[in-house]
């Protein structure tokens, strides 16, 4: 079968995908000693490059990976790879494997387009007790998150919400979780979660339009104290939440629908980098 994306980049060199191999003896890869970022390329626009690269740099520092390449060089590798693609829309992943010879891989994958009905009726979520090691870094230590997400899929849920041993809501396995009361948006303290680029850029959109963002620890049992909830991610953008475990919000509040529209308008104003 012909691969959908026939090339990848290794340390700035674009190569055939057939050469995208990792040695079985690479203990850093086997042990998940690496970090990654996933960017969105849509209609020739690569979104929020600087924000993703800033988080990549933070992740590298957090788990003490020393890269021989600067952020400026990685950005150059990224642009050159995207310019070599023959498609207008896909996801772009940057993968950095630590060790004596740090390697930077950049490759494309098929974009995820969630069911549009979920933006009207809201997503179902379930909970899973787990606190990520190095929560502010986007590392390859993904086994518990993978198991939680797999369980969510098996139960017909869009994602699993990670909660700590005190039943405090943290984040989804691949999303950030927010609650809303009137025009105040609440999410877990940033030192306890992976602050998503969508959450970061949403905060700019929300504040300009009269919303306030507050960092707050919210127990699972307090979901009923809020008007509604939503999740954010690069692929999901902003998606309303209809249900968490057995708790069901009676309706999606108009404030959440408004945020969905405002963020879509923000993206439509081409807040990205034209490349091809």
C-alpha cells in the first residue's frame, strides 16, 4: 500500500518515509524519553507555530533533553518539510528523541475531524484516576493516558478526564477541560496540566469578548455548580460537554455556543502562517 505521506524530515533532511526507522536498541525511544508537538495545517495555513515551538522548548527543558538544534533551526526544518508536502491539509507532528544523539523527526498524518453533531449536542466524557508525571510537559510517557482513552472509546465517550486521588478534575487525555459559570471560565491550575495551545489562544479570544478565565481546582462532585463545560484541543477546537460519567448537563449553555463561534471566527481570520 502506498503511504499517504511519502516523506518525513530527520534533523532537517527530507527523506523517503521508508527510511523512517528507529533502532530496537534505542533505549531512549523505548523508555519514552522524548517530547512532541502536533500542529494543524489547514488550507495551506500552519497554525500557531511559535506557541507550539515555545511549548516544545519548555518540554525539552522540563525533562532535561539537550538538543543540538535551536528553536529557530527547528522552525526552519518545520517550514521546509511543510513546503515539500503535496497536500493542503493534514496534521504535522514534531517528535524529539533524547539521548547522546538527539533526533528531531517531523512527519504528517491524516487530520482528525470530529463528528459535527458533537458541537451541537455535546460530548460524553468518563473519568480515570491518574496524575501525569511532569504535567506541564508534552512527553512520550503516554501509557496511562492511552489506557484511559481506550477505556473511554470502549464506553462510547469522546475522551477520558484525568482526576487526582482527591477527585479533583485535571484534564483530558488529549484535551483541556473547562467549566463555565455566566461569563467566567474555570480550568485546573496551569502547573497541574498540559496547557494546550488552543486553551492559550482561546484565552485571548475570550477576554476580548468579555469572558474571564480563572484557574481553580474543581472537585468532580461539584460539576452541578456550573452552567456547563467544554473541552479544547488542536483537532477538537472547542467542543461542548453534555455528560461526565452519570452527570448530565440539561442543556448546552448559550455562552459555550458563543465561544465555539468566536473561536471559529478567530481561526477564519488566518491566525497562522501561510506556507504553500
